[in-house]
C-alpha cells in the first residue's frame, strides 16, 4: 500500500474534503505545487486553479479560488476562499458574470474575466479529447 498523508480542504462555508491522500497538487499563487507524503514543512498562498487530490486509484478535482496551504508532519491543510468540484463548475455563468461587470464598467471586471478564463482552461483539461481520424 502506498504511503499517505492526512488532507483537509476547508472553505468559510464548509469542509470540502477530509481524508487520506497519496498526492495533492495545489494552485499556488506562483504556479502548481505537488505534495507527496514526507513533504517538508511548507506554507504558501493560493491563486486560482485546479486542486487535485489523489486517493488510491482516483483523483478528486476542484476549482479553487485563493487561500493558503500548509504542510506539516504528514498533514496538508488547504484553507481556501472557495472550492467547487470541477464537474460542478459553470464556465458559461462565470463568463456571463464577467461580461455583465464589463458592461457596467465595474472595477471587478478584469478579475472576473481572469477567473472565467482560468476556469475555462481548467475545465477543458477534464474533457476527453475528440478522437482523431486517420485518413
């Protein structure tokens, strides 16, 4: 059996995940960070992107927005502003929200447009590629 670590993912509203995992990948503010059992102590701020938690043979994927990750003695704690299961992400709604903000000339428009763009990129990774024809 592979070694594991305890992982907790918590938002202000509720816990998203709690359990053992063999690997975690977080969207740190300056790029993705992979965490395996016995990782050194670590603290980082999080940005927008995909959170992946590997448990056995499955991978749970979330769209994560901001927060912090702490790794300490076999425990990974992700405190995030928002996390949504990737299959529940509504890219069209995020893009519509960004468009409304642009139309209203809201100061939040650039941030919302960036969020929608990252969300679309992460959601695309989840879709299987179309079969290629070999003519």
